[in-house]
C-alpha cells in the first residue's frame, strides 16, 4: 500500500523507467544493462519511500503514540516559545530516508492550533532545525492529555511538508496526519508530568509504539 502523496511521483517514475528502457533497447546503447539496473533501483527507492503500512493503534486518551517511524534523538526539558511559552518535555524523532514518512496523530482530540512556518533546510538533527527550518506546528487537545504539540520539520532533503490537521477539527489517534517528503524529523512537546516510555536512540513505529503516558 502506498501513500496518496506519492501516487503521482510513483506513476511518473514508472513511466520514465519504461520509456528509457525502451529507448535503450531501440538504440542499442552501450552499458544498457547497467543503466536499466540503475533505473530499477531508483523505482524501488521511490516505492519504499512512499509505502504506507497499516498500523494497529492502542487507543487511549492517556497514551501518546509515536507520530512517525524513526529513532529517538532528543529527550529533554525545554522552553517551548511558539505556543505554550513555558517549559515542556521535548521528544524528537529522526526519520532517515529509508523510514516510513507518514505522520500520524499522537493523540485523539480537537486540533486547537495548526500553523505553517517557511524556513531553512538544515540537517534534521541540527539543534536549530526545530526553530529555523521549514516546519508545521500542530496542537491537539483532549481531556486526559490536555494539549500536546507536535512539529513536522523539514530536513536537508525534504522540500515539502504535508499537513492535514485543520484548526477546530476532531482527529483520531493514529490516523494519517500528513507526510514529509525525503528526510525529516518530528518534535513533540509534552506536559512536564508525562511518563516517558522511550529512551535515547530507541527505534519507534508510528501509531503503534506508546512513547509516553499522561
């Protein structure tokens, strides 16, 4: 199953591979086999990048599930200046190009804030990427968790962030919340009394792994 954001790219890549392969056969170009092999590898990379595996979420108003697949690179208390303007626990998850890049809602509830910020394209693990890179900030609220902010951050290769969260709408935990194309990171800002269930460098799965409990 592939994400809808990749349908056009997958189709164009497939058509390009077919056309070039036919031209190589027609003109009997040297090193044809190597070029065809390279084209097939490119198609496989595109297919794996836009894959959208089905996930089973342990629904719970006190559970905070991972919004993405990746590796936990930050767990620390920070001052969140954009929305809360107070101290929060930040958990950051880095996605490499081989990870699934679907973003999923970490909790269910009402979207109270959703804002896009243009910016730079620093590498996603850079400390300033959270505040200087292109990004979107989304806040979801429910009775048990209060308000949770998650931030989609573009990396050095990411050139487009897709965000489906609309203010005042109600969303379900684990559902498709967007997509970040070609390398990125997601930050979560949680209440200080949150119980953290992950550790640094731990790999997590979006919509499945419970990374924290309120």
